[in-house]
C-alpha cells in the first residue's frame, strides 16, 4: 500500500496502482447494483472539492 494525497501527487511509477484502482471500479459498481451505468469522480485539491487527502474514486449512480 502506498499513500497518495491526490491525482497531482501521482508519479510515473504509480501507473500500476492507478490501473488497479480503475479496473476495480466496475466490479464495485456491479456489486452495488449499478448495472445500468454509473459515473466516477475524483476530487483533486481543496479547490476541486477534495476533503479527504488520499487518492480515492467516488462511484455515483442509482441501483437498477
């Protein structure tokens, strides 16, 4: 595990981490009943609405 504050703190060597995170999104969405679609959101920095300073992805949608 590696702590990354936000998107702007990613390094080239973090590409595998980001890929794993993005590939996990559809799995989490499906497990939460979002089979008709969903959207993702990554807040970056205080100006971007980030309140929790570790890189994370919001998965937004309504169960079918």
